[in-house]
C-alpha cells in the first residue's frame, strides 16, 4: 500500500512539474506554409529594417547565437561566399541575433560581411520565431533558419542547422522550390 501511495504522489508531482514546464515554454517556430511574422529591427548600419521591405524577394532569415564565435562566423562566411548565387535567385540573406548594433557592425567589418545583420536585443523577434534559447541564465537566438518566399510565406524551416553545410543546403532547397513554382 505504501508503494502505491508513493507512486501516486510521484505521478502527481511529475504531472504538476510537466504542466509548469509547458506553461513556461516559448512559442513554437512558425511552420512552413504560414505567413512569416513581420518585424522591424536595427541593422549593423543603425537603420531600421522590416521583413516587409523584402516583399517580392526570397528571404533567408537566419537566427544565430553570437557574433565572433566560431560556428556563427563559419555560417556567416558561407552565406557571404554564396552571396552571388543568392542574388541570382532573387534572395536576400538576413541574420538575426541578440547582439547589439555595435557588435554587428564590428562583426561585419572584421569578417567582410555585406548582408544585413539585425539586432534583436530584447529577444522579441527570436521569441516570435520560436528561436529564443536560454543558456546559463542568458537568452540567445537558437540556430534556426526560415526560407521565406516573395509573398512572405515561410516555405522551409530549419531547426537543426550545421554551420559548415547550411548555406549549401539552403541554396539546394531554394533551387528546388523555385523550380516547382
């Protein structure tokens, strides 16, 4: 009988903990086929950039954790390396992290990046895209990417990104999506 009572108490506690965890979870990433949530953020140039400014173009909206880190630098270099291929496909690269405008400016200067990096210092856009991630008491953007078509519809969502091969993967998917339109 004692084992049964302890088991029931354990199950009740586990369900309460599970319920509490569900309440605090961030929103899920928007799904492919849905309208991309609009936003306005400051770029490395200190200018306001809105998603709707890219209407009529494909957008590679990629979230990344932190400027000047190895994985983020590799991912950014590969997008920069392939910039001409994206431009030929009428696609813009837009990076988002919680770093400041000044950090983005330094990162772009040091690494020779010519695409927009946007500062989401209050994490609002990262949360809207289900891409906010807490790590050791700090909030960062998770490494997620959203491929958005010229009408503003999300066509592909990448939640498991490998920085070394991600640009190649996005280009291949962009090619396939444009071929089927």
